[in-house]
C-alpha cells in the first residue's frame, strides 16, 4: 500500500482534474465554501491532508455521482491522513522533509546527486552525526541524535521486500573532505559505500574532480519516481535552512535529463569503486 503523501497527491490530482473539467477556478471553489484560496491549492497539491467531509462536499459540488468513484476518493482522503513512523519526529523535521520521507518510502527509483557529502541513504550513523551537527549548527545533542535516528530509519528502504532502485552519484571531493579529526569515521563510511554497492538495487558512481563542467555544478538534487503512472516524479532540493519540492513536469524532466548527463560524465561503477577503495586505503 502506498504511503500517506502519495495518496494525498493522488487525491489532489483527481480533485484538480474534476475542477478543471468544469472550468472552475480555485477562487470559485474557495468562494463557494468560504475557504481561503490557499486551502484549495494545498489540497490539490497534496501538501495537506483533506478532511473526508471536505472531500464529500467537493464531490457534491463537482457533481460526482458515481458511487464507486466517490468511495475510492474518500478512501484516499481517509488513508492520506494516516501517520508514518516519521511522525514521531515532527519536533525535528520540517513538513517538507517529513513529506519527502513519506514519498521516498513509496518510490520505485531514487536518483540522487550529492556534491558536498555522502547521500543520506548511504551514510553511517557516525558520519551522519558529524554532517548533521555541521549543517544544523546546533549545540543540542538530543536534536542531533533524533535526526541521526531519522536518517538511519530511512535506510530501511534499501533492504525492504521490494526496494527502490537507488542510483547515487557523489562528488569525489565529498569523499575527501575531512569532516572530523577521527579518520575511522571516514574509513567506516567508505567501507559502507563499498558494502552497499553490492546490493542489486544500488548503483554508486563518483564524479571525478577532473570531470570538467557538468550539470551537477548547480547543486545537489534528488529525483523520486513511483510505481504508478499517475504518481508523477518529484524533485527535492535541500538547502541550509529549508527544502523544496519541484513537481512541474517540464522542470522535473530537466532534472532527470541533468541526472542522465551526470551519470554519463561520472566515473563508471567499477572505476568508482576502485577510487573508493583507494581513498579508504589512504585513510588507513
């Protein structure tokens, strides 16, 4: 069964299709129910869980009388409000990051390019703690510990019964950056990459420091793809103080094309693993 965020997005797309089929604007719908226009937008984009009563009212307003379809959409509304394991960490997770974890748990494929550090799905707990401490600039050990727990829990998708295809490209400089005075942390992280690369659903490549200009120079990004055709791809961009989604298809396709180019410009899988082994030896 798909997660709550995927179901919310699916419901929102259906409601938007119904509205647009009637040539109604979001303002028309909002005015009819006395809602803010932003509420209609949030429901249609799946950014917020729609109440079943609101969905029933919308279906009446849109003239949906087919009972099986009504029940299917109401079921999406009900399931879209369910809580995932990540909801236990809302004190340290932004809403966008929580939604990303939900989407990641349902993804068929995860394509990620990282330029500053090892991708989160591939990090050891010790490495994650150093990175999280640096990026959050926090002195609160409990907050760091909870964020490390989240990062480790996310990694359960790597070995679940139907795991997504993970294709990660990481800059060579990220593997050479001295993140701590304890070299064992980096050695263990490099070994972790070698171990994960043996999984049949994980492909790991390194972008050489001598690769020249490539689309990844603009920054890190992740593209998520889903099993059902109606669930469109999503791009996540992470910044120091916030994260954001890109869902518009032309923009998403540009990121997908950029990732294909990055893959072509990076070292081959075998050459990447040889480099990681060499870097691990240098850290010994």
